[in-house]
């Protein structure tokens, strides 16, 4: 989703530097971009629709400056136009602003500003904020005006603002990530929505928390609590992220690199202190009610988790999508536990579920990849999945690591964390054998056959039903083929009407209690002319095409998703889509 990157320091190539940094945030997903920088006499803005990746900074004729800001926009209020792209000027063009999040009450504020004579050139909520700050500067200092304006925002935000004639850059956040990078030279700072933007320059960071404001001026940085206006001290943290882990290496796309990394990432998820897992398992056991919460792919992993608990630890867990959690708020109390699953740790809907849970006094545990994220910092207990930076928008390695942790958690509730560990170590080693170029070539044969189809379906039962939903997401995200997942038993209640000659249906067939039933469902499809692609440890008569997976018992959801990740990737490449940056989608969804 939208990306923020700003620079303040002695380097005179700040405009170029922020453009290069913004390129490292491309994976978040966006549709337009823009920069602003200060010269001694004015603020210059440059905006474009489309991708920044191919832009050569020398073609932009950028001036020299030591202060600049850049933004990649994922449209929410107003279409994808140059006028709607950030940065946005205030009425008098003295204040310039970039913004992530949503200013929910912007239309009332806009009406009021229009009455006061303000004219707007875009349809965005962001432009309203730039004008609102300017309105306050008529009576207050620039710094106080920003502080006053953000108090009026309902919703989540991360902003960076600067003003002509002031050697100052101000940043504020509530609910949307903003991180300060502390540069190597005195008084040099970076402000970004995500660390990869400045990782090349520094690994020393300061996390801005909600309702905090950061003011950089005269080569100094100060932080304030926006509720009390008191100055606060913040800690500099050295992070241990290397640039290489966020680069493609020998691979053409991050998605394939990350699929292949699953041999190692699973082991990293498994080999962590069992006490971290046991602590959350204990909390589940003592809670009156436990909810697993997540969105998108992380939501599907959480849903698998509920099945694993029913089967392995015989415990009932409710699964709820983050965006639906508010409907359950009447049932949340001090005895409730919510376990959030999230790759980025910044998903707005999941964060909102946490806010609701905390208001009701419930405890919160988080299974996250980004350990410095808001969700990780807000939760009472955290299990890191340790998958390393996931850059491809379509989640792959984070998913299997989330599933591994959920499997360990289910076994831990039954006192068997060590049994889970051994099972997962075996699974990781079988995945290691499976993930080779020959396997990918075999799947490519089916990708070639499917590349021009319009629709396909995926069926599964038990824990492989949510995996069928996840397979559909993978195919939708990168191949743009209409794909839907169903519980095998539900076929006869509607979806069977969609099956005609050669309709492709992927059947996830694990060697478990559901095996016979899912094979019967595959027969029902075949009898109506469907073309069955079986993902299974054994070849079956009903399959038209067989993709072999190892027989790993309770970890079948982990091994079953991998060939479909590869299939989705290959379909994307064959259909000339960019698998790393699917249209209209974002990696970190920071709006509700
Ligand atoms: C977006 C991403 C998905 C992800 C979902 C939830 O849709 O593209 O890959 O599953 O958000 O994100 P989270 O970071 O909470 O896992």
C-alpha cells in the first residue's frame, strides 16, 4: 500500500535519494508516485502515474536539495490521476505533505475549509490535511499547526510535512507505520513507512508510536506526545536485517525466490525457543474463549489453525477475519484471548480487532513475521515466524511458516510441542526434496495447459478446505484467472452447476480421514466433464494430472499449498503478469 520516504541531512542529492529509496518500497503495491523537495526559494513537486521502477533520475532534471520527501500512492479517495498523487500542496503552496492511511472525517473538514475560501485541486483526503495545517498557521507556528491539525483527524495516518522557509521536517503517526532511520553523519535522518527504504544507508532506527510527533530541525530530532505536548525520549534500536535478504539474487522474481526459500524458512520457524510457543498454548488453555484472527492469506492460515486445534488438541477455537471481528465484540471480555496472524504486522483490520479486544480487557497474542511491527509491539505475547523479509505481494514463505507455528501451538496444547517439532523437521526435509527444478518443470506442463482458461476451482476438506481458499487467492492474485475454493462437500449445493467439459478443478487430497470423501467429490466433478488436477501423495484413477506431494500427515496443508504457489507463479509469467506486483493489490494493507 502507500509508501513514504523522506530525507533530511547534509547530502545535496536528496531528491534523487528519495526516489531510489521509494523504489525499494515498490513491493508494497501502488499506482502513482511523487516527490517534493526544497530549494532556497521554493518547494518543487514532481508527480507521475504508473511505476517508478524504470525511472532514470537523470531524466527528471532534479535540483539540489538536502530535504526531500517521496510517496507511492495506492488510490483510496479519488482515481489514479496526477492531481490525486502525493505530495499535496496547501492553498498558498507553502506547505507540502505526504500521507498514508485514511482521514475519515475529511469531507466535513473540507466543507468548512471551502467556506473559509480554500480551493482544492484533487479529490483526496490528504490535500484537505495540507490546507487544514495552513489554516492553523494563520494563528499558530508551523509546528503547533501540525500538532493541532492531526488532533482533528479521525482515522489512521502517517504523515510527513514540510514548509517553505523553515528548516524543518515534521512527521506524525497514528495506526500507520512510520520509522526514523538515524543516518551516519551528524543530523542526518530518514523517515519511512518501511525499513527497506533506507536500509542501504543505516540500520539504526527509532520507531514512532501512535500519537507521537517527530520534529527534525537544525540537525536535531525531538519527539512529542501529541496528547500532552510533552517531549519524550525515544530509543535508537540497531536492527539486524541485511540488504541481501530483500534482494532477488539469482531469481527473476521475488515470488519464486520466496517459494524456494521455504526449505530454510520452515526450519527457522520450527527452531525457536519452545517456551515462546508454550506460553501462548497456556494462554489458550486458560482462556474461556480463543479467537484466531487474520486477513487474506494470513486469515486462511488462521482458519487452518482452528481445524488443527479441533483435531490435534480437541479444542474449539473460533476463526474470524479481522474485518469481521467487530461483529463479535459483545462476546469479548477479560477471559478471552485473541491470536492474530499477520505477515506484516500492520494490517489495519487486524489492528482494529486488537484495539477492540484490548478495550474489552482481552489478552492478545500475535504470530507475526515483522517483529518490529505495530501488531508485534501491541500484543501481550508474540511468536515470531522468522521467515525474513517477504517482498512478493502474494504471500508464500510466510504462509507455510505461519502454518508451522499453528501446528506447533496445537500440539503444545496437548503437551506435545516436541512431537510437533519432529513432525515439522521431517516435513521441512521432504519439502527440501520436493523443491527442485524438475518439480517446477512438471508443474509448468499443467500451467501451459491452463494458461488461457477463464475459470478454475479448488476443492479440499478438513484443514485442506481453508487451503483450497488459499490456493484460490494465490491464483487470483498473480494469474488473474477467476479461481474459487470450495469445501468438497459443498460442490453439490451450487458450484457443480459451473462444471462443464474440461473445467479445471484442483483437488487437495491428503492421506487423512477425508481422503475417500474428497476423491468422491473429484469423481462428481469428473462425471460432469471436469478436468481433475490432483495434489496428492498417491496417483489416483480420477486424476487427469497428478502433482505429487509427500505424505506428511497433519502437516498436509503446508505441503499442499507449495505446488499451487508454483503453478500460480508460472501462470503469471506465461500470461505476462508481474507476479511480484499484482495489479490493484498491496503487500501491507494499512487501510480498513
Ligand atoms: C494483503 C497481502 C496478503 C496478506 C494480507 C494480510 O492482502 O497481499 O499477502 O495475506 O494482506 O496481511 P498480513 O500482513 O496481515 O499478513
